[in-house]
C-alpha cells in the first residue's frame, strides 16, 4: 500500500501537474482501502509507462486490487485495496 500511494503521489506531481492531492485510508471488512485523488490533467494510462503497471503488480502480489479512473482533463482517482489481517 505504501509503495502504491507514493508512486501515485509522484505521478500526480510529475505527470499530472496536480496542484493538490488527497489520500484517504480506511479499513473495510478485512481490507485496507486507499484512495488517491488529484486535480491534475488526467489521461493516465497503464500502457504509457512502467509506474502504473508496477503499482498494479505490487498490489496484486499481495492479493489486492487497483482501480483507476483518469479521464482527460482530470481528476485522477486511484483506488487500491489489500487484505488486512488485523
């Protein structure tokens, strides 16, 4: 979760030219959910570079999921969920 969030923050600043980013974390039914929302230019896609692909691989390696919504013009919302044992 940490690496996915830090990668999303880096991408928001570097590629999305975001002015602000919010990160929320919640524990829901044995799962920890992180949602990263930025006000950048949007249009993020996994096929354009290794950052988003790497985020997905890290999350899926711990049986988690990653969803992204990033229409052109923004905003970008990335939601990651991972099992949480405690």
